C-alpha cells in the first residue's frame, strides 16, 4: 500500500494588492480625464519645462490634480518600500497589514513635515520661497511615483527583485531628488539668495535632519 502524506499548502492572497493597484490606476485615469491638458504637459516633464513654467504659482500646490497624484505617489512608494523590506527579509510582500502601516506612516510623515514647513516658513518670513519650492518638489516626486508604480507592480507579481536592481532603482530615485533640489534652486535663485541664511536653516532643519533621523532609526533597529 502506498502511504500518502498530506501537506497543508499556504496560498498567499494578492487580491488586496490588486484592488489597490487598480485604484491607483483609476486615480491616474481620473486625473487625465479631469485635467487633460495639464496631464499631457505633466507627462512630458522630463523632456519639457512647459509644465513647470505654466503651473509655477504656489496656488497650484493644493489643487485637485496634485491631490490625486499625491495618493498615487503614496501608494507607489509604500509598495516599493514593502518590496524592499521583503527582499531583505524584514517583512512579507503579501502582508496587507505591513502595507497599511507603511502607507499610514508615510502619509503622516509627509503631511506633518508639510505643516511644520509652513510654520517655520512663516516664522522666518520665507513663505513665498517655501511654497514655490514645495510645489516644485511635489511636481517631481509625484512624477517619480508614477514612474515607480509599474516597477512596483512588476516586482510584486514577479520574482525579479535582485540586490542590484533594487540598488539601481534607489540610486535613480536619490539622483532625481537631488536634481529636483538643484532645479528648484536654479528656478528660484532670486528669491532664495535674498534670504539665503533662513533658507539654509530651513534645508538643514526640514530637508536633511528628518531623513537623517529615519536612516539612524533604521540602521540602529
């Protein structure tokens, strides 16, 4: 008689991720439909400066267009962070609780940082500089989120993640972020140099220190 041994097979559900990815894509469709001309200029951001010239006023920072892409950006980066943690055995990529925690913490961090920036900008009297600087950052970082989303989808559903690929993606993200700062400084150099001392304090307090502390906490824990 042949002895049969039954083993419990754990099937990891990815339905929650599929729903969130579809939701992100729907937000992009809504942004394109509701702001068609703006979206068409936006997707050419890397090859044309038309978008930054047209939508350079700080009043565009809190627009519906940016709000839609902000949510897409948070979803995209949350998935990528979870994939990185999973790759280095600090979590599971199919863990929806982990995704929820990352999404929540990332959202709270960005919103709190934004509110503190406005308070410090008002204190230093550099509101105009900071608002335009934030608009430039939001523009390029939401664009990064759009570019990162398809990579997150591919890496989530496939086993293509390698150390080299993850390092390359992170390096590209860091380089584009640095370029964003340089472009912003170039575009608003007249405003910045007028209050250079306060702007340097602002950069040290809110653009360097928070990320340093995050890096410190991650490496120590």
